C-alpha cells in the first residue's frame, strides 16, 4: 500500500512535467509562458544527537538521502513536488531507519480553461502521544515515531453555458497512519488510533452572476461527501442540495444567502467480543471489527440548512467572505480572508466547520494547496513541516491534531503569512483546531463520544542568501495539544538554524543545529534534545 501511495505521488510530478514541457523544446527555442525546474539531489551527512533531559545519552549516525524538488508551471498545467527518501545508519545498538517524506500537488488541463484533472499526495513523519495527540517533532521520543500518508485525485470543471456558470469537482482519496508500536493511554489501555480510510467528494453548481440574467445572482448546488474508515467499519456520509442568491450592494460588496436540505449520517459496527464480553484487540492495538454485527448509528440529522453572509472584494489583492448559518443541527461559521498589499507579501486566513474523519482533513488540505509552491523542510531531519511558500503566499498542509479513529466535527481557524524583505523570505503559519468526537452508543468507541480535543500550532521560517554562494535559514515551531480525555496536555517546542555554502556549481556543504523540547502530562518526565549536522549535498 505504501508503494502505491509513493507511485501516485511520483506520477503527479512526472505526468505534469510531460504535460507542461514546451512543444518547441526540441528545436531549442524558448517559450516564456512555460517553465520547468527539476532538481534531483543526494545528501550525505553526519549527525550528532545529545539528550539534554531526562538523560544524557549522545548518539551519532550517518544520514544518506536522495530526493527531487520539482516546479513545472505551464499555460494549461502546473505542479510542485518535493519528495525525499532518507536512510539513517546508526552505530552500535542503534537501529537503522528508512523514511519517505514529501508533498505534491498538480493539475493538467484535459480541456483548456474548462476541465482539469488534479492530484495531490503527502507523506510525513511524526510522533503520537498516548492521548492521541500528534506532534511534528519526530526527534523526541523516537520510539513513538509514526508515518502519515495521503493521496487524492479527480477532475474539476469550470465552464460557462450561455449566462450560466457551471463548476464541479469529483475526488477520490486514500489516507493511512502507520506506527510500529501500540499506542497506550495513561492507564495502559491501547488507544484505537486511525488506521486508513477512503474518501469520496463530489459537488456541482450552476449559477448566474448579478447583472447577467437578473439584477441578483442565483445558483443551485448539490454535493456529497463520504469517508469509509477501516476502524470498526465507520462511515461518514453527507448529502446536500441548496439554492443561493447574491445581492450586490455596491461594486465591491454583496450580501449572500442560501437555503437547502441536508442528510448527514455517521455509523459504525462494534468490535469483536471475547466470551467474557471484552473487545478483541489486534496486535496493532486497534479494535478488531465484528463484520457480522449490525451497523450502529452515531449521528443522524436531516432537514433544513441555511446561511447568510457577505462578500467584499475592494481590489484584486483583497477579498473577504464570511457566513453564519444553521447546519448539523447547530450554528456554523465559515469564512476566508486574503490580503496581498504588494507582490512581496500575502496573508491568508480561513475559518472551517465540518463533519469528517482524520483522512478527510488530509485530503481537503491537499486539495486546497496551490500547485505552485516550495516545501519547507527541517534542515537537520529533512522532514516536511507542513508549511509551504509560493507566489500566492504561504500555506499550511494538514492540521494533524488528534489521530483518534472516531469521526468528529472539526472546527477551527488557520492563517499563514509570507513576506519578502530584500533578499530574505519570512513565512509563518498558525492555527487552532477543535475536534468533538462522535461515536455510537453500545460500541467500544462510545467512551470517545463527546470528547473534545484541541490543538494550537505555530510554525515559521526565515531564509536569506549570503553573497553569491551561501545561504542561511531558520525554522521554529510550537504545538500545544489538549486532550479531552484523561491523558493531559502535550507541548512541543523546537527551533533550528542551517548554513549552506557552495563548493562548486553542484556540490555544497551544509551545517545545521536544532533544539527540541517535549512536555507531556502523559509521561513522568520531559524530553529535550540538541542535534547537530555536518554534510554534503550534490545537485544533479
């Protein structure tokens, strides 16, 4: 399964490169509308890691890595890919490890300006706490190290039929969480963490713009979302249809409103039971599903949905959309704000609310990513931090939060800001994520029903060239996780700095230093590490 995901990520990059390759490339002429940058590389580094707390162990290992960074932007297609394979070779009793990490997002026009085929993929290394909370810091407590994989693909439509705009999407996604060790809570009981899921998303909308057929804009939207989670055969299904109207107030301000019908259902099966009634737990610490058990309903709401809001577009560099309404039998809030005062800076903020599983969050984050970006990585470990920078500003990929297997209602806000100061580039991402879990009564997941986990996260980077042959970069992150159960809070803080210098046109030397701290109420002691790296990189 992992190899299928990796191949999918590679296909996104290579298929897009072929699609955007200049038609006149064979005769050597230039087409300014198209640009392809492919940078494969290999790295060899020596790393020293010193445990500062609670012990004082010092280990050294060799890191060998190979990867590729690709950016291909054409008139009818585009893609960005950052893929890296890494092998750590330890000494003495240290265990060797292999890691694949990266992010990819691309599209190709099947019918120019009308029908695109899109795809995206993510592979990230992380660690998980006994409360189910995820940290982006794999250096600390490596025995809890885990891998997350996500991939999606599907067509998107945007065309115009007379005075009617027609848009639509269809996506299929796959997501997987892997860990070598069973995750247990403070009582020593296994935590049923997410295993894998398949997501299906579809939506079509037809509408007119204000001033075309009518003084106001009208539209009709129909859509569906379903996530099938392997843990206890959980299923999240959401079907809806709605109409909306846009009433212009001025040239750049409008009031919007919508009303419709929605049918939402979350269900699962129970775990297989021992003769004494206790649930059967597999070798991976997850509950074994009783496939013969009847499906239990955890959430079932259907009826009227509505929302009202505003749209403000004072210029091509500023846009705001904000709505409040009724959905999931409660009040909901959505919104987005984009502000780019100049070509050197950009701010993006979004507010979200929805019913999903862990996999749905990953697929939606990938789908919302631009196809033109540069992935930011930890200079010591090479891990992808979830933050990207690009012409449209910076962005965050994936709000990992909790990896409990249960479905949840996720609400929160995320923001990213990018600014270029001279030759330096700074980017920062921050957000808050709340997940209220939903589980069926009478099943082993019933104890998770109503539990709310909260995550706060902040990550940033600053990079700058030094002269013609050197560069300097710093990264920092802070993650706070508050468990709704009895496992307490988790705090992870870290920072790193790296210096790169060219030796030849293709060969460069690099040095990096990182400090990481992990504080969990789940463990009796805190962890702190300092890590140093010296290495060489060859760009082909």
